[in-house]
C-alpha cells in the first residue's frame, strides 16, 4: 500500500548521503505525521562565502541558516546538506543548522576587510527569512551590522517575514545600499502549496512587493525556477502582476535538478502530479541536453534546445511589455565605513 503524502513537507523521501558508506534511516511509525523541525547550532570560523563562478561573477554571500524549512522540492541548495552528514530530502527541511555567531563574525570580517567593496547577498544558498528567522532574528541583526558599516546588501527571499525589517531596510534604501528580490515560481496556489509548502503564498509575495516599493525599497523579482510542463505558461502573468505592484526588474532561470535533487523531484512529481509527471520530466530533460541536470557554465541557468529557447523568448517578450524603462538602482559603494569606523545605530 502506497504511503500518503507527507503534508507540510516538499520532499517525500530522504535520499542517501553520497559521502557516507553507510546510511541509517529511522522512521517514525508512531506519529504518522511529518518530521518535526530540529535546530542544530554551528560556530563557523567565517561567515562570508566568496564565489567566483564564471556565469555569476564575483559574489559574496552570507547564509545564517543551512537547510531550509520552506521545503521547495527543486532547491539546488539541498545537496549542501550532504556536507553536514545529512540527507538532501526530508533532512534538509527538518534539520536546520543555525549559525548563532553570524552577526559577530560579520563585524569581525568588516573590521579587517581591505578589498574592493562587493555587495553581500543574503540567501545565496538558503532563505535568510525562512521560519527559523522569526525565532533567532539573525538576519535582522546582520542587517543592523551592514547598516552601521554602510555596506551594500542584496536580499532574495520568498517569505513575508521581510516586512518585519522595514525600518532597517528603509534606512539602507535611503543611502542606496539595498535591493530586494522576491522569488516567484507560480501564481497557482494548488501548485505552490505542494511544491513550496512552507513559503508565503503568491498573493502574500505580491503584497510584499507592493509594500516594499511603496516604502522606497528597490524590489525586483526572480521568476525562478521556471519548470517546463508545470509553470512555464505563467511567466507573462507573473511579470504583469509583479510590475503592477512596483517591481523594477525581473530575471529567470530554468529548473535543473543537480545531484540528488533529480531523485527527489522525480519521486515528488510522480506522487503529486502523476498525470503530468512524464511530460514535465521529459521537458526538463529537453532543456538540458537530455539530462535532468546541466552543470555547464553559462548554459546551466537558462538551458538549451527548443523548449529553453521558447521559455526565453516568452520571458523577453513579457519583460519588454511590462518592465520597459524600469531598472534597479545601483548600490552606492562609496559609503562603506572601512576598518571599523562605525557609529552604532538602530
């Protein structure tokens, strides 16, 4: 007999860890419910990660949390949980690693930093406004530090909790030190609730865009990832709705299922949308040289082939129609208080 879907979780299984020779699974047969969220605490030596990916350019990022309770089934960050000895399935969204020293580590980093000013991205891997943030407030503390040092920051999220920090975001925006991107994959709640079970609804995300924009905070959107056969037809509507709410720019990526995510996604789509599963998997593969994943620089994000080209053309047409003449303001890098010359504020 097939097990019922695990409500409130994206992944329906926990994959094995490729770094471990043995894999132990403990199943909760008593409660019958989804795995409960557990928090683990990490004290890293550094908090700012640097990336030199050719197709992304130089990027500095901070992830105060590893793992993400949002549970987005397609999330590329799931594989990173393997480095902690955990699985990329249910472990990723129920075993959350919290870096409690993140604000202090950022202060230390900014005090000694001597290189060119590079905006720091919050949520380069996992969402900094995931549910754990309501409890630990690490993102809010990081924003305070960044404002005190007048260091530019970018944020990407799909959680309405960002509105809690309007006061700090407004101060950053007044000095051209912040931009925010909302990730929107679908406007269809029946899909969102299964694909991104613990995220804000699309309606709530549209409200966030409107609220940020009306408060002078530059906001854009990422229609990402676009999933062919499931959400690709929604792109024009998403760009129209977000532009009407005040978004200044938009970008997109085509889904790619790297590492163990292919196994997770295939299991999920067959259980949640069985009638569409074959079409979706075939069209994803059609965008990536016949595979569910493509790691080739500059090709991996947008895909290749006829389906990927059609998605790109549709996005460009919608962007031209709804976003013509708009652009995101550039960060002001000249205000950075280098070497700890700061005055505590907020």
